[in-house]
C-alpha cells in the first residue's frame, strides 16, 4: 500500500489528481454497452482494465480507482449477473491494488448511486445500506487506501454512502461527491454548498461535485462550495462544452439538427484541450485540492490537468510541439517549399488572385 495516504497528503498542502471516466471510455472503445453502463468488461477483459489504469497513471493520476462504478447488486441484477457481483468487485479491486503498488499511487474503492433511493423510504434505504456495506467491506479486504462515494443526485443517498464507509470502512478516508444537474440543488432539494457542508460535518474527508456539468457550468458552483466548506473540495466535471442555456451534458443539443446529443452523439460537443487547461487553471486559482474529470475523460485531457497542477508525468515527454510541424511550425516550415501552399489549401483554400 502507498506509504503516504490521502489525508496526509492533503494536510501537507498537496493536491490529489484522480482520473475517472472509465465507463465512458470503455463504451467508446466498444467494451461496454451504453444504456445500463455496467462494467462487464471487468469480468470479460480484465487485462484492458489494467491497461487503462496504466494509461491514466502515465498521464498523471495520483489515484487508481477500482472500476466498480455501476458494479453494485441492483445493476448486476438488471442484466441477470447478480451471482457475479462479488467476483466483479474483487477482480476490479485487485487489479487497481496491483497497479497502485507498481506505480506508487493511491488505490481507491468506489461506490455510487443506486437508482433506488427515495426520500423517506426506509425500506429502500435499508437495501442501499446493504449494497454499500458489501462493497465497502470488499474494498477494505482488498486494501483500498480510501473509498469514493460518487454521482449522488440526492444528499440523502450521499449520506448513506458516507455512513457505510464510516461504519464498515475500518477507518479508511471517505471522498463523497454529488452530481449537479440544471438546478443548483440536489434532487432532494438541498443547495449544493449546504449539501457539501453537511457531508463535511458528517465526517467526509473530501466533498465536492462530479459528473453532470462541464467545466464552464461547474466552476461557478465550485466557487460557492469553497466559501462554506473548511476542508478539501473535489471537482470532477465532464469534458463537454456545457453552457448557461444547457448546463448539463444530458441537455446539450446538436448545433446542426437541434436534436439531443445524450448519450450517443456527444462527440461534437467535447471540450478542447485548451478548455481543460483553462478549467484546471481556474480550479487551481480558487483552491480546488482534489481534481479530475468524469465521463468523457481521456489521457490527453488528463495530462493538461496534471501539468497545470505542476506535474510532469511520463506523458509530458509526448506533449505537443507544433514548432516541429513542417506545415505549421513557424521556423521549420520555411525549410520546405511546399509548406505555404499546403497550409493555404488546408486553412483558407486556393487563392483567387
């Protein structure tokens, strides 16, 4: 296990970078079915999980998070694979632990939204408690350095996650993040700054928001959360160009057809690398101590965050250097007689003069 843990690093003034977004990336690569979004790839192609962990470590992540998102009992029951629940979780946790040990990174277990939480429904809450309990206990047995509870649209379910980590986590730190949609409040009607403060007061080591919104529409809410929380705040947006009119990636529309982009046609609304670098710069300026990206993340995006936060991961060796382009490099292009014409044809077309 890592010799310096999450809380120690944060108390020492360090920031934690966490690459999430495995679900979306595996769907893009053809190993996960959109709709249920269940991580069957853990069971069917475990070597790919290991490889993606290594890719994100290469890009600068401090955390290897076990790919157990939507790997809970309710989801596995949906596709008739409930009997594989423990196997899936333990495989994911073991792979993450192995990669973390090999690379000197932190290993996190994970629990997430269940889809069955209902305010005031104690029977549903008891089912959720049981689901969280088993996943937390497996994470502890597989030696997680900390446990993440994420993508909760209700504060109430976030509190249940924190309760389970505190009760069954054998003292491991808890990171709890809520998901902001269009309103600036949870779906159980609590403003996000208050919700994060309440999670912090209940004992979460890091609180914040993940998924739902892109950088542009998440930053204003992060500023408000920072005003009321005393401890570390997490920021994990989706890398899509959300706007004031379309605050979530679920609400984005195709600029040509006006049709909804979510979930299959979002590629035309993805952030640029410059967008991600700008987000990381602003997040750092407002004091975000725990940062990453959620659905849509990729190593080239994550390298931007790592570099803004002062890191030089192995992937920095391959950072772009456009000065070496024989077409767009300002100096080197002068050595090639065809460069000016090629650039003209690429950018502005054939001259009419």
